C-alpha cells in the first residue's frame, strides 16, 4: 500500500519504519525542514531506530521523507501522528492536529483511509477531523482511530508486540485499518466506536497518573512519619494479587501521562461531569517538584541560598533525549527560587534553548540524580566526595541517600 505518515516525531517515525519494514511504500511527511533533512541523511533520535535502518529503507525505495504536501496526495492510507500538547492553561491544544488535518484534506487527490493516531479526547475523529474533510476535500474518505502506543526506549514492548486498538467510523474503515495495522502489529483489537478507542488511550495514562499521584502522596506521608516509601511499596508488591507497584518521583514527564488525563478531564467538564480525582492527581504530580525542593532545603540545613547544585539528567526518561513536560525543569526552577545556583548535565539533551549542559561538576555543594542515563559516569562525583541525593528509581547503587 502507498502510505503517508504525517508527523515524524517519536510516534510518526516509529510507524514509518514499521510500515516500511512490513512492505508498504511509505512517505514520512513533516513540515520541519531540518528534521526532514536529518532523517534523509539517516540521523535518528528514536531509540532502537538506527541510522543504517533509515538509509537502507530509503535506498530500497521503501521509505522516503518529504516536507512537500504533494508527496502524500495519492496515498491509499494517511496516518496523522502529530503532537497534541496542552496550552498555557493546561487545556487541550489541537492546533497542530487541526492544521495537519486541513493540509491533508486540501491536498489529497483520491479517496483515502484517514487514520488518527494523535491522542485526543473522545469525539475528535467524528466531530473535528471528519468535518474538515467534508468541507475541504472533493473526495469521499474513510476514517479510523488508532491511538498511538509508542514507548521510546522500551526494549520489551515495541510497535510489533504492543496490541493495537482500532475503530473506524464505518465497518469498511475498520476493515481497512485492521488490514493495515495487522501487517506490522501482532495483535489488533477492535472497539465498537472510535470514541471508545480514543477514550481507552486516555484512560491508560490517567490510570498511571492517578497511581503515581498516590505514590507521591504516600511519599509525603512516609517522610513525615520517618520511613522509606519505596521500601514499603516493595514490601506491598510481594502480594501476588490485587496490587500493582507505582513509585514516588519528582513528577511525571513526557507526552502522555502529564497530558492525557487533562484531555479526559476537559472532555468531562465540557459535558458537565466533574473529574475531581483526575484533577487532584494532576495537581499532586505537578506540585511534586515543589515539595521535593522544600525537602532538599531541609536536608541541606534549612537554606539553599548561595549553594551550588547540579542536576544529573533533565530528560523525562532514562536513555531518551526528550524534555517534554520534564519535571526536572520544574525542580530546577524551584531550587533557583529558593536561592540555589543550579546547573545541569545531560549527555543526551545537550542544550535547552541557549543553556547548555555542563560536565559533572566536582566543586558543587550538592549533586542530584534525576534521570540516570546509562552513559553518565557518576564515579566522578563519587571520587570527589560530592554530597549526592538520588531522586531516581533506577540509578546505579553508589550508596547515596535515596529520597523516597
């Protein structure tokens, strides 16, 4: 099949490579000229996708990258995989999705299956995306929802073995979507309506948000009572039924857990339903870094004024160079507001705006491990005798105090 993937971020690029490997003729489209140039040269940012993979697929004409809208005009299937972030008030921001949909609708030249993988609230496919095509396209298209489930850096669960949830607006759309996704996904699960497929994605990550919030609140209780929350959770997880362990943190990051619950809460509010538990979980996790900063101040004797603190790892996830919604950035701001001089090191991120990563400093007053990428050499701090706090869940054990 001739397939175009609109958006070549973590999700879009993963789908492009997966579909090309399955034998489809794939066009990876993105409006970012620099990104397209880098991908054409084989430069990749997604863990598990190698430069050699991209170059081989392009040389065999299975995959091409383009920023020209005409490149997807004759596609049989078009998958939309663009970001759906939150605005400044933490409400859904569908500007990129609606822009992408409008661009596709104005440039297709045949009847096409339109699949939305971009996460959004229930009703997006039926009430927002389809009407744009009805208004702007001369062709009768089919529509389906298949919310993305890409987890960058996960070595166990990938595009092939992670079950895919799909649903079309018509039986024909569902059938076409099943045929497409079955070519590179082992399990395809059909729901009765696109709204259920859309809601399932939101609930997956709302479930995690709520349970992480519970773990963070439990950490505050443990701190007040003087015991280790993580050790208590480990003990609880020995129960072989009825319990799933979630661990405390400085907050949640990435483009799913901090975002998706707000889409669900927004949809509820629009329809006159109060999502009080979801809203509380969002608030709890957003405030986690503030509470941790206060605990760090207490740990350092009651004041951080003038102290030199360095954060190790500012990406939201280990071994992934993604800073979207990273709680490490909130922690930096909180520590600075308490008077600390804060620097950071992240070998994968490199720079944020005009601020660059600096090597692990041996003259600091405190080192804080947030996101311990495999290639960070913490022995530098160990040999220098730096006071270190470990705020991560998976760093190497140097005997430094765990904070949870």
